[in-house]
């Protein structure tokens, strides 16, 4: 495993773009499509621990971790409700067994339900002045419980690790 192909970074950016437009259409995007793709290609994928879920033909999900921060968890809208998000969450918890933290927009009720179902607890709400979109957001934190086992799932996808500091 190593630095992902340029195509994976661009395909992951396209997943982000499709998800953003479908899941939070009321939120103003702070960056255009080209800027988002450039950010995935030059910053996000090379600098953070990045995983993509892929079918034979396309990238359908992306997970990005940076230390204890879950920076990105986005799915192609056609793949929502198929268990892929659950698999990514299991992977994130396995990779960060001491805990995770994340931000999501207050208008993204589906994401809030998803994170709460996975044991995340809301710890802060802001007016959004600290994020690029200037959209009110919510901070969530997950702390592990020793009595909960980890189960991988199978749904016809596979995950491959992308680039991150220290990868060969």
C-alpha cells in the first residue's frame, strides 16, 4: 500500500462533490469543483490517512483520518443505506481505538443520526464562523467501550488505503 493513484484522489473528490450536493443542498459550497479536486489531490490524500471504497469500476466512498480527527466520511449517494458507512466507521474505530472526534453541519440530520447510532456524543454547537462554508456545525466525540466487539461487514466493496504520512 502506498500513495493512491491520481485517479483515486480525483474519484474521491467526485464522491465528495456528489455527496455534498445531495446531502446538504442548502449549504453554500466555499470552493468550486476544480478547487475541491485540487485539494484532494495535493493536500487531503497525500497528507492524511485516506481510504477509499471501490467497486470494480469506481470509487464509491472515502474516509479520511488525521490523528484522532475523522476529517471525511462521504459516500456516493447511490451507496447510502447499504452498510458501507458502517464499514467505514468500523475501520475508523479500529484505526483509532482511543477515540475519534468530528464536525458535521447542523442541517445534516442524517449524518447526526448516523454518528449517534455509532456511539458519538454531541459536545459542541457553533455558529459556523470557523468553517469555510460559514454554516452552523456540531462537534461529536466517540470514546471506546471495552465491552463492544468490532465486526467487519461484506457488501461487495473493498477498501484500499491511500497515502498518509509514513506510508511507503
